[in-house]
């Protein structure tokens, strides 16, 4: 089963850069650490060597997972996004009917989510609750503290 994820051009570029860095600099640095630990004597009692080999295994696991993410990544063509309803890359202006507070979020992939920049994941409870809604509709979002309601005020791109 493939887990296709959608990314902005910028987000996809960052993923590929991280993978390249891990494969080149990360592997090179790890090889140096293993060589230094190997030079310190008997490998059967060398804790530094064991730790370096464990770290190498973790690095290779991270590379493998990132390769899978990149392989399943799709770049979204922003020109083809329908702004009549909330979708990935939509910037949604919402209003809490209880306190009349307005908020604005851009829906992005999990890896691109950054609450400080008002970017929330489409897989988050709020993101899931907003997807597919149109201006004027009320999204009911199940949260740990109960059901939250948000009115969709505006949908735009970026």
C-alpha cells in the first residue's frame, strides 16, 4: 500500500535535499566515526564501535524511510486547485461562532506542517474537519476537549 503525500514545490525540494545530505554527508561522517572507533582497539570490547554501528543502522533506516516518502511524494500544481472548497494548499479563513475569533490556516502535508507559520496538516483533526467544506459551511471537528465548530469564511491559495 502506498502512502501518497502531496507537497508544494518548496516542500518537495526540501525533502530531496535532506535525502541527498543524509546519503552523502551523513554516510561519510558515519564512516569516519566507525573508522575512528575501529582504530581504538579490540572490536569485541569497543563500546564506541558498537555505538557507531548502531548509529549507522539508524541513519540507514532514516534514509530508507525518506526514500519511500520521496518516492510516494507528488508535487501539487497550484494552478489546478479548486478554491470553491477546502483542499490541500488552501488557505482557509475560519471563524469560531462561540467567541467570534477569526483564524487563518494553510492546509499542507504532515511534513510541511508548521503551526508558527499557520500551516496545519491535512491529517490533523482540524485539517481533516475542514477538507471539502465550502464558504459558509460549518465544520464540526472532534477534539479531545469536545466538538469544535468553525465557520468557513474564505478559501484562497497561499
